[in-house]
């Protein structure tokens, strides 16, 4: 990825999962570059601490395991900001034990796809308004190479009919959904001034998957050095958010800084992307929009 950075002094950047890891690293760097940053996290204390450490930032607290929380924080963001230039859907995670949310969905699917999808749909009118006013808008999703082993099934999005396998298959399926959502968002916003990208940050040493015995074992064997730092993992997010001109066609998936990263066939299926969008709208009780 090679791109000239755009001025961020008047830009508003919303980053989810920003209370730790690559979300925090990206929020801090984009704040240093002059952006107004909405720091959105689950843990109230950490989220407020991160926002307080950035010159022009505000905290917003929401747990993506609750769709009511997503609706509330969406309203707060819309009330606070009349312009949103960047939406970074970074929150997510691997759940090693099968867990159901208060909304009745499998937690991995909801936190990685359904909640970010709802947030994006609720903020989309403001994103369109921002772009129509002449300010380029970028929507960025944190994906994963795990999409390669995902087995996304529209008739079993909550993975009720399949073995759990430590949550890895459900995680891969959820990240397939993330890539499909990015492709469909790109299609639906074509020509509007909005671009959408997904990226794989690399294997980052954070609290991600902290309850997974596989990741704990890998870190132990690697003396804690199995992954890259959050600051390194955040670089693609930062560069996509800062790009003055689109670094690749809207809908592109980046592996690190390299466009057109390897994906499963399902993650490139535009028909599946369209169908998933419609199913997701129904699951979060939004009016289905067919265009």
C-alpha cells in the first residue's frame, strides 16, 4: 500500500475495540495526526483512559454482545458528530466456549459481524451525508486469514449444528462474514464517495483469544514472542484511514499492507454477500434494503 496521507485535522474517526490492542494503537496514532477520535470500547475505565490520553478524543462505551448497546451508542455518535469521515470496525474476538448473547445469537458471530453490521447500517446515513459534502469517507473492517477455514452457512450462522472446535471454525466463519459485508457495502455505496476495506493485521500479541488454549500454548512455546506488536498490527488500519486517495478498489481485502490478500472462495462470493446482508438486516430488525 502506497498512498499520500490526507489532512486529518477536521476529520472524525470512530474506532471500535479501541480500549486496547490495535484499536488503541490506531486511535493514539490517528489522534497524533490530528483527527478527532471517538474511542469506542467495552470496558468503561479503559476506554475513558485511552480517550483521556489523546488530545482530541471522546470515550463511548458499548458491549457488542448486546445489540441494544450498539443501538444506544449509535444514537450517541449521531447526536455528537455531524460528520464521520472514518468508521473502523475493529472490535471482535475469539470465544473458545460456545456462548449465547442476550440477543440469542452465538457470541462470536454477533461480536465480529452482526454488531458491527448494525453499527455501520445505523451510521450509514451520516457517512453518506459526509461524503456528499465533499469529504471522502472510509469504512474499515478488521478481518483475518481465519476466513480461509470458515464455513459460513446462512442456515446456521450461529453454529448450532456444527462442532465447536474451540471456537475456531465459528471465528473463521464470522471473519468470512466480515469480508462479505465489506464487499457488499462497497457495492451498495459505489459512486457515493464512500470506500470500504477489510484487512488482516497479522498475528498480534494482545489479549485476543486469551481463553484459547491453542493461543496460550503458542505464546508459551514462543516465549511470548509469537506475534507482532499492536503498533505494528495497527499500521494497515492507520494507513487506510489516512490515505488521501483510495489505495485500491473499494471492497478490497488487504493482508497487512498488501491488497488482494488470499481468501476462501466463499469470501469472494458476491451473491452470498448480498444474501448475507439481507439476512443480517432481518436479524437486527432493520428494514431490508434491496438496492
